[in-house]
C-alpha cells in the first residue's frame, strides 16, 4: 500500500522521464502476456471477458482513462447460464448455501436470545466482530436477473425468492401466486382484495393524492408492498417496512419487484427516520397494537409525520360492525380497541378527518400551539424535554410528544411549509433555509445540486448502461448527504435509497424535505435488508468517513451481500483509499477499474467502478 501511495505522489509532483516510461510500459506488457499465459488465455465467463481485453495503460498512475474503460455493465445471465471461473486461492470463499438469505442484524437464530416482549427480539441485533462472516453470500441455484421495471411490479422469478408460504397463507387475499417458474403479484392485500389501485382510489376520494401535496409515505407492516408499488404511478414515494417474521421473505418480495422496502419493526427503538419526515403513514391490518403501552407506537408515528400529515388505518378495528365475525373477535373487544385508538389520537391533538367504510384517516396539527396549551388538562403524554427529535439510531421510544419547531402564530406551519411535488425537490429545504444544519447555506445547497448533476452526467458517460431503461432499478446511496445523486436521477426509471451515516453530519431531514426517502445507517454494521437487494451501489467518500472506525473488508463484504449478481458499484474517494479497496475487491469476484475524476487526471479523488460477477451456490459446488 505504501508503495502504491508513493507511486501516486510521484505522479502528482513531477513528470517521469522517457526512459522510465518505456521501462514501465515494457513491464506492463510482460505482465499482461504472462497473465494470459498463466490463465490459459481469455476466461470463458461472459460477464468478465471484456476486462481481460487489451486496454490503454498509463504506467505513471495505474489509473485508466474513461475513454478506454472496458468494464461490461450489461446483464447477461439467465437461469441456465452459470459459467464461472474457479476463483484464485486468495479469493474470499463462498458461504454455505444456508446463508443465501442471511440478514446479519435480523438473524433468526440470534434473535431467539432476546426478549420477546413487545417483539424486541425482532429488532436489530447485530453480530459481534468475532461473529462476522468472512465469506461471500451465494445466490440461490437458478438465480436470474429480475424483470425490468415496470414489468417487475407484477412478476418475479420463483428461483430468486423460492418461498411458497405466502402463496398459501394469503391465497384468498390476492397477495401473490405461483405461475410456473414465476411469482405473480395481482396487487391485492388483506384489506384490498380487489387490488391496491382500487383501494388507493378510495383513499384519494378522502384526501388528495394527485396534487403533489403528499409525496413521502410510510407503510407499517407492508406485506409485499403492493400499496407502495401502486402509489409510485401517483408520484408518491413509499418507505415500506415489515419484520423478518413468519411471513417469510415479504420484504424480499417487495425489493425483487423493484419497490422500496426495508426490514423493520415497531418494538422498543425509534424507527430509523428523522422527525417530520413523512406526509402520510399507513397501516392496513398491520397488527400493531396502537393503543397499548400508553399509545407508544402512535406517538412514534406522530414523531415521523410532518406537520399536517395523515395517518390512515384500515382493518381491525375499523368498520368492526361489519367484519367482527370474520375477524373472530367480539364486538365489545373491537369497540374498546377503537375507542382506545381514538383516545390516543385525541391526546396527540390529531383531528379525525374521515371514516368511510374500511378506511379511517386522522391528521396531525400543523403546529403545537394549541396542543401545548391543553397539556394543562391532558396530563399524558407530555412533551419530550431532552431527546433530540431526529435521534433515531438505537434510540428508545418514549411516551412523550416530540415537539415541533416553535411558530409565531397559529397559521404558520412548524418547521416551514414544503412546496408541492416536484417543486420541493429543487427548492431550498426548510431545515437549510432556517439555518438548522450548521455550516450549510442556500448557496451551498444550490452548488451541491449542480455538482451532482454534472457528476451523474459523467457517470452515464463511463457506464453506458446507467442511462438506459431497464438495466438498473434499485439504487443505494451509502452517503447521500443532501440527496444530490438521487435528484440527478429523478427522471430515470430508478429509485434511490438515501442512507445517511450516523457518524457524519445529519442531513436525512433535508433528504425527506426534498421528497426523497432514506434511513440512518452505521456502515460498521449490516443494513436491514436481504441479500441481492440493489442493482447499483454508490459510495461517495464512505471509506474516508469510516477510516479507522471499522475494517474496510467488512464493509465491502456487506456491500457484496446486498448487491445483485452483475450489479455495479461506483466508489468515489481519495486515490490511495481506492487502491486499497481495489486490492480487496479483486479477491471478491468483482471486476474493478479505477478511472479519472470528471475534472481530469490531476485530481486526487478518483472513481473506482465495479461489476459483480454472476455466480450461484451451484457454481461454487462445481468449482470444488
């Protein structure tokens, strides 16, 4: 590593002489022909063959010019195409097939060690350092590239998520069914057997979903995320979450469909989102005990709802007079539950907008002027005194109301009024306009937006598939900052999960105020998602941020877990850090290449591009 660092330092300090260039070029050529001889010629792997072709070599830097980039970003492999070259001895080994759906922080076996009260055992419980896997998670036998969007909303390959449990358990509710080698998603749900579209139309009659006022939503206990999937056509972006529980792989199905989702549960910890994040929250028979524990879970919904936001509830106990026999509960029990929910909502100062058929809707106030005054009468819950409104990484829920920012009059919206979509994407977010984010001005925000527009334009030049419809759908930004990367891609048929690291500046509230979605994340731990979740991962300065905090290879192994076969990674970081990353990545069945910064070769920040090789558990068995 030190040698590589000195090599780059010499490049930036002085130009090499012609004899040195000729000598190093000769060594490059000899190394290339020796490598071809040792490997018996070009590999027969379709996905990686282009990397082994001759390309321009800059002997002074080891960095490839973007004009000579030869990585192949095209998806090639169908279920019956499983050619795979035997890894070099020093490569990271394959994990056992039993880890094919391993979720480190929601591991079923580990969870059994924790308290079952309030589903605490289903929260995040990550492995200790000595327990971390040092192997690569295999794709299941017969894995195929997912269907392109929008076809993926309605169909997925059975071999990618080989679970039939939901097709049996939810057969009459029209969630999902098996059709030969495919799953079909008719769009049904427990409370919308006629389809999510028809159900959303009913909601639209009660509150407008088409005027841009509602952009961000959260679906608690989402099933296979059909509600969120069908809201996308209305320009509403939904964060769907559900626990890893007896409904096997429901979040995995959602992600396979190309719909945003995460593993999550309402138990004892705050949800990993900032205060005032969502325009709308939804529960359709999600089985969350809203009225229990002094209304703790509704209090958490109140925290993450924006001023004036809506909470929608369908299923028990709503419309219990019609459904009580089918729900196999007594009328008295259901009536008591509804009265309890109504009482909690009233104590939170929510207003009930409508109850129509199976749907009830409440609205949060736009500020807390009246709510603070009535605390003299309503003794519980009081307002939180100490806890930060946005703190949400293993922070415990509390039975207290998260106060909204102060306002001067009852007509004002606490924290600042948001523009309608899509104007809010480009407008200065209220958190920045108010000076809430230290050191960030309106000028910095606008410059950042222009910067990411130019950077994404450059990405599309060096990754020609990035600008093409159908190649990528699920994108992850590991260090989203203000959401500039996602903003620059807003007109493409992709969605971006914007992660804000817990060790840096907290900008996740800005991301949500722009109408984007994301979550907090510490990259020294695993993400709450299934393997093979994302088509493309963007890592801007992540390894500079986590330098000396945790092992580089552990972060890379986690990235490999959540990256789909033939998926891509864009690293942007200091050249010395990228050289280290590349040395590890090349042992992970990734094909990688360092290219120059968009502003030219004299910038220390470089870009490392990666394509993950296609391989499955079956290929690994054959290699042995």
